[in-house]
């Protein structure tokens, strides 16, 4: 397909219809039909229509399989299509009547007319009966079927078929393997007596003279489960192919994917690795995905290495997945993610364009022009979330672009984008009381549909009304919290702390759930709550404060430092450690308390104490300004001018102790 898309006759202004019979043959891994390939057709100068056909059972199989990264291209192509489902003529009484009139002796209730005319029921019965009546024939046909079930759509060469048929025979009649005969090949290629023109196997010859065989497609579909009873996949057969047949890297990748879809991860890895080492970029991508997403524990370095090889070779889905993987690192590799999202976005992947736009909007500082450009590209290419994301970006800018953003958000919300509904409601609420009603309307619609984020946001909004709708707010926060939304659990706990609860244990219960769910603010709040309101739970309080402090929560670090300094006995070394971590990040309360601790320690460190108190004082902390004045007035010799300056600053901010000390200084003068 990719080669066809680049053909000179395709790139003209003539109208073009591309017809793909049996779509699954063109989808990866056997084919190269991806969204980017489709984009090459649809972006040509002339009008283009791409049509494809697919049997219902094959469609259902693809949809069932297309859940992971290895089948992502299949999923995206199928999701982008406009589906026209043709019902079976067996459900149409008029069609059935006309068929019976035209073919009175052929139609039955169990099969369609096409199946009967092709001889499908007859061939299926011959195949099933042969297991006992003609084991050599059965093994030969089953080998050809299993060849296809292993993902190999090309005809199976005769020598491979005979060797694999002997393997099949050994699985159910090992006593007959020594007498296996190739004679069933000619029998399998003859149409059945009383059937149609089809045979169990069809014979063909390639340009190089190789004789190959294809099984009747209906038999493959039956063994794959079109009637609801699929035959178990035989990993031993796939292993036999890999060990005895001459395969291209593409063939080995196809076998790997077939094994992966059936849960045979070790065999899938072997197949992918063999193809990847021979330079097959699809296999490199698949191997990287397998190692990062399916192997436990994941093999991060090796998986990333294969992603990088496929990405460097220009495979856009590998570029996209590599970028996503780099964003998941701790800390994320933003430069690498930008590079690979950009490569995939320029190739035309809407998902990459969308994620690149989001990433650019969240950089420090943000690249708003780049973010807008890529989100617009994603929107033009049909990404379902791009309209809302672009709206959110523009809505936070100055007018008139802000109004454009709100218009996009409203349009996305009306189309059912749940994230857009929530973003719209939150932004409207932030615009002030005059927009509360519209915000409430949007959030209510999403909340009633079960969106926990909207339930949480609605609960918060209802507490902001005048007068607040506290009962309704509690109801929505509870609904979100009970669904497992950790932010809602935190907000519900804070709601109870502010507005009270009939059960005094409610705040602790919800804070604990949110803290255990990994919410750092909840861990801090729980530690604070246990330390100040729950006697006898000091150790538990310290545990949660340490959990929040260790991941950089400066308020938790500051409070933990004070708590340890005032414990019995005090742990001054640990207290200084946590206060220093918070102080170095600019937390003024920590700077002030660290300065006091250093000044009062034995031995004291007045220079460091003065430095930290000065930082807090210059940030406007009146208590630090007062403490700095005390420190300066007690130096040897005292810095009374400096002390007076900071007492005056603190006094202007209403600090009574500073006013008192200032009056003493003036009396001293």
C-alpha cells in the first residue's frame, strides 16, 4: 500500500477509487495499511475514496484483538473508517424466497447461498470426517490452516506443508507418522463431488517456480472461531515453523504477533527478536512494546533500545511510543519526547500531533504558538479530543482568543467530549459568580453521566455559591470519592473539616483513602490532621508527613521539621534536615523556623541563621522580620540599625512584639 501511494499514477488530479477486498490482509502485520498510508491517498491532488470489505467474523476478531500497542495501527484504521454493515440475506425474507425459487435444491437453513454454492458445508464436513477416515489428508489441510493462523497469509510452500503435516499428524496419531504419504495433496486440491468449485486446498506456482498451497478460507474461519468455538492455538506448530521453515523477517514478525495475541509471550519475543535483528522495523517496534508493556518486570533499557532503532528508521508509531515512554520516566525526558513526538507529528500521526500540542502547552515556559499549531493540525486530522484541548488552551488567553476557546470547548462538550465538559465547567467557574449557573449546567450533565472528575468539580462549585448548596455538594463529592477519585476523597475530607460531620471519623477515613491512593497533598493533610487533632497517633502522623516530604512537598517538610524539633525528646538533626530542604525551595515559614533553630542550637550558627531569616524577612514574613531583629540586636557587637529596620518592617505589618521591641530600642537611644 505504501508503494502504491507513492506511485506516479496515483499522484495526479484524476479521481481515484482504491478497493481493498478482505481488509485484514492489508492491515499490519501482514500489510502496511496505516493512518499515515491512508493520509497519503487522501491528501493527493485528486478526489480519493478508499473502500474495503471485511467479513463480519473477521471484523469482530480484529476488534477483539486490537486492544494493545502491537495492534494499535489496526485499531486506528478501523476507528477512522465509516462502517456500512450489510446484514445477512438470511434475515431478509424476500431475499430468501427469491433464492429458494432460483436454487430450490441448494439452499438450507444453516448456511448462506454463497456458502452452499461454493461447497463450503460439504468441504467442512469432509475436513472434519478426515480426522478419523483419512488422517494424512486431515493433517495436511490442518497444517495449511495453522500456517495462516500463525499470521502467514502467503501460500505455504509444498515442502514446508508436507513437513508440517507430519508434525500435525504426530499430535493426534503419532503411530502413523512413519507411514505419512504426500498423496492427500492431490485429493485436497480436487473440488468435492456434489459441492461447488472450491477445494480444501488451492495450488499455485510463484514466479520462481515454487509450488504453494492455500486452504479454503471458510475452513480457516471455522477453526478461528467464526461459529463461536475456536480451536486452541498450538504454540508447538509456531515453534516448528520458526525452527524448520525459511522465513522472511516480515514472516517472523507476523508469527510473533500471532503468538502475542494468543498470550504466548516467550515465543512472540523469540519471533520478534529474530526479525528485529534482521532489520524489520515493525518487529523492532513490536519487540520494544512487548518488553516495555507486557514482560514483567519490564525490561526498560532493552525495550527503549528497540523503540529507538525503529524510530531512527522512520517508523512513526515507534517514534510516538518512544516519546510517550520518555514522558513516563521519572523525571521525564522532555527534550527526547519533543524530538520524537515532532517526528511522528510531521509524519502525520494525529495522536502525536495532539500529544505534542499538549506537551508544548505544559513546558516551562510554555510554547503556546507551537501548541496551538499542532492542536489545530490534530483537529484537522480528526483527533477526537483536539477540539476540547485547543479550546482549553485558547480559553486561558486574552480576548478575543479566549472567546474562541470557549466556543471550541462548548462545541466539543456538545459532541460528548467528557474532558471538554469538565474543563468548560471549571473555567466558567473560575470566571466568577456571573458564570456559575452555566458552569453548574455543564458539570451537572457530566456528573449525572457518571464522570467522577465532573462530580468532584461540581461538588467544589456548589460550595462556592451564595448561599452554598452544601447538601448537594456533599452528595456529589461523596459519589466521586466512592468511585475511587482520590482528589474527591481529599476534597470530601476537607469539606467535613470545614463544615462538620455527624461522624467525627469521616475526615480521617477519607484522608486515609486519598493518602493511600498516592495523593501527596492528602498525605500532608492526613499527617497534619493526625498530629493536631488525633491524640496518640504521632507515629502515624510522622509516617504520612515523611511520605509527602520525601517527594518534595515543602509544607510537609516545613511542618515535619517543626514537629521533630518540638517532639519529646527533640530530634534536632532530622528537624534541621527537613527545614533545610523546604527552605532551599523558598518556603518562607521553613526559612524562618530554620533560622530560629540554628540561632538556638548548641553550638549556634548565627551566620546561617541570619541568612535564612533574611530570606524569609525579605519575602515579607513578619514573624521572620521580628526574629531577625531579635537576632541582630543580640549579636556581639549588636547590629542595632539592622534590628531597628526589621522591627519597623514587622511593626508595619502589625507584629505587636516588634512594636514593643522597637519602643525599647528608641528608649535606649
